[in-house]
């Protein structure tokens, strides 16, 4: 792959990145040791400050701003160049781990490291750091680029979504720093949604006057099966009743029952169908009241939005001597869903290889870091050079 006016030997960069491994692992350890659970705004600000220092020092990104919206901090850093197609590197700094929940806090076992968020997705931030440092070391003048690391992705990005979408509209393409599936990039993601279904009945003594009550549990029970039947696995749609609560005491007719539902869908049409069907639900007792809240919160990332970037990534992988680079469609959502839904080319899963996301023993493979950084660097360079088709 040759970008007009730019000469870069990606395999040589890969060697340089490998030789600099202690530096990247130092950055990763510092970020992981700065625990940053969603909702802990001070911790997230501290983590953003660490990232800002590393990207300024190693990658030369000096135009930085900590954007605060409803206490949610997002780190935005830009290059000051204007030549080439603009690229958005998108990630997050919040984790699902409460402070002290992951022990030991950081462990380096040589081949792999463990810690809260090391895989999802502070490792991805360090992949971006190494990629930009590699381009800088190779004498490549940075083209137009924005790094955006948000602080509420793990809780749905309800606050940062507007910022993400505004930034995405300024760019030709988006590369998402979430972890890959094995070493596969993510070329599509399901949309996600959730509903809360509540039935209000009337309490009464279960032994003395049950007929004076309206049993909310009895009213909600048939709805559970109706809701589950809305799934269409053959179309990539899952509808899962997950949490059911009802009643207070054995001898009291329950006055309220509550059901939580997880929804995943591969197309906007399926999201619309589920919305319509759930809103049609009803209860049988005329005195009961049904309340439905929620809906889709992440649009689907449909595969046609990754086609051009995936082709570029495969060409970069070939130049690096990889046997091949494959893509995966996954059920979980990311902030890439928002950018793809805007019609902006998006490729996800550009981060570090590892496993056990959100689970005990979350880990990342250290030797994957130079490979993923070289892949990311080549994709960035290709976008700058207008190689998207």
C-alpha cells in the first residue's frame, strides 16, 4: 500500500513498536492503576489527565480539551494538520469495575497483563498511542485526526452521544478502539435496547379478601411469554425477559409486578417492529394498569458501513505479512453504533487482543500491542491518503 507523497515501511514500524514495548506497557499500567468506574467523575478526570499527558508527549497531540457535560468527562485531542481526509479515533476510559473490585490491581505475567479495563478498553487507548507514536517516529506528518475518549460508554453513552455524533460528522471515517474478537476486527454490531414493563394492580389480604385485590403477578405472567416470542433469531433479533419482580409478602395480593427486557437487533426495521409490538401489549383485568418505558438506545451498526474500511484494513494486514484479516459481527453495542448510524464509514475492534471483558481475570496479550498498533497506523495513513473506496 502506497499513499501518494508518503513512504512508510509498515513492517519496519512494527519492529520499532515491538522494541518500544516497555513504554507502551508503562502507559497501560498507569492507566489501569488509575481506576475509573463509570460514574466516578473525579477518577475519570484523573484517568483522562494521564491519557492527555501520554498522547501529548508520545504522539504530539497538543490541541486538547477535557469536555465536561453533566459531570461526564470526555478527552478530546486533535492534530493541527489539515492535509488529507480527517480520521476520528473513538474510545472510552470508563470501566465496569468498582474501585478495589479487581485484585491484584495490575499484574504483568510477561505474555499477558491483567487488570480492570486492561482489555475493555484501556488497552485500545494504548494501541492508539503506539500507532500515532509510530507514525511520528517514521517521519510521517500527522494528518487531520481527532482522538475522543469518553467517560460513560459502559453505561450507555447517554450524555456523550451528542458529542460523539458531532465529532463523527466532522470526519471521513471512524476507527473504534474497542477490543477485537480474538484478532478479528468488528465489522457489524447489533443495536441494543431495553424496556421496563410494570403492571399496577391492587393489594388485598390473600386469605380474607383475595377477590378485592388485583393480582399484578397474574397479570404480568402471560406477558413474559408474549414478549419472549417477539424474538426472531433468524433475523438477528433477540428479546430476552431478564429480571422479574413482584409482590411483597406471601399473604398479600401483589399490587405491582415489574419486568425488565433486553433487546438486540441487526436492523433498524427490526428495532421498529419490536417497539411497535411491545407498545401493543395489554393486561386482561380492566382494573389493572400497564406502564411501558424504554426503547432502543443504540442503533444497529450495519455491515455496509464497514465495507470500505475493512477492505483497507485487509490491505494493511497483507502488507504487514499477516495470513489474513477477518471480520466479525457481534451482539454487543459500542459507540461505533452511533457513528455508523450517521452513515459514516466505521470499523470497530481496533484495540488490543485479550479476553474476559467485564469478568474476573480480564486480560490482554502484550505481544498483540505492536501488531494492532501497526494495523491501526496503516489504516489511519490510508484514510489520510484517500484510499477509501
